[in-house]
């Protein structure tokens, strides 16, 4: 993802990714953050920026009204699933919910904002390409690592995420969890290839006049060549990761599972409050 796509994803899934206070503040200030990212990405004119501000306000009204209750529902369901150890099937179902939330937000965002980018100047397209190149550095640096360094990197990131949810693991469990995570295949290489092909399709569409429908096809259509090429690696990764989560969840203590349940319930209350503020 480039920085803007990461931000949209974070907005869609904010309750999962942040502490309550930070999530509350970030969600309420999200229109300004997104506007800043898009202005950086395209060097928008004053007229484009004014139009963007108005459209973003409407987008986030929709998101608060239509999406937040859905998030509360699957947060509460995830808390129930975690009580006796989450299974691979439950994890994959939750992932599907997250993917649908992302797709709905992207589609609505395109409907709301897409025509702003219909007539970009060559200079604005070049600005976007530079923005994309800067966002690619993280992936390029990863791909320059040795196979062993890549494994260490991805296992450490996955391990840190688990400790965020379940608390610090003791030495014995740390070794067991790390070994199980090493069995999950890496996905950065196929993801980076997919990302670059999608970027090239997007730039070509910008040069021809970026319609809403063309943007939806590039971002959401699973039948594009680059989406179909990425699908087998993506699906294999999530199956293996879900199986690892099921195994790891079965090793956790009741106290560790309760920590995750409490966190999910706290986020569900946060989402309900954010919705009610609208």
C-alpha cells in the first residue's frame, strides 16, 4: 500500500489498531488527515482542495452512520470467538469481514472523490508517481534482505502483534510461538509485485482520464490480471496464518485470552460511542 491507502485502511479498521484515546482522536480528525495525504500525493489546486474537503466530510458522515455499527458487531463476535480459543475458520471469517469493510470504504470513497482526479495534469501525475516511489522504500528494503533476515523480520512483526493482544509471553511460549510463525510463508514479494502492477495500471488510467469505473476496476476487481496473479499467494498465506493462530490460541492461558477479549470489548464500546457522536 502507499501511504494514502494505508491511512484509508487504518480509518476503516481504526478500533483494531489503536488505543481508545488515540482512535477516538484520530477518527474525529480523519477528514483533515486524508485531505493532507491526497494533497501531498497530487499537489492539488485550490479548487480541487476545496472540493475534496466537502466530499471528505460527506464520506465520513456515511462511514460513521453506515459502517461503525457493523464494526461493533464483528468486534463483539470476535470477543466471543476468543473466549475458548479462536479457530482458523473463525479467524478467516473475521478477516473476510475486514476485507468487506475495506472494499465498502474504497468503493464509497471512489464514488465520493473519484471525479476530482478525472483531469489530472501531467505534473500532478508525476507528483503521484514520486509519492508512490517514496511509499515503496519499505518494501524495497525488505526485498533486499537475505531470506534469513526476511524470516526474522516477518516473525518479529507477527510476534509483536500477538503480544499486543495477549500480553507478554514467557520464554517457553515465546520459542513455541516463534517457531509456529516461522512456518507461515512470506507474502511481501507477491504483494509488492501486485502493488507495482496495480500502480502502473493506475498511472496509465490517470493519463487517459481517470473515471470512477476505471478506478473501481483497478482497486477492487478480482478479475484483473494482477489481482488474479496475486490471489493464490494471498489465499495460501491467510490459510496458513489462520492455522497458526488456531494453534497458538490453544496454547494460551485463560488470563491471556481474557486480555484479548477485554481489548475487543473495549474497542466495541469505542465504536459505539463514535457512532453515537454522529
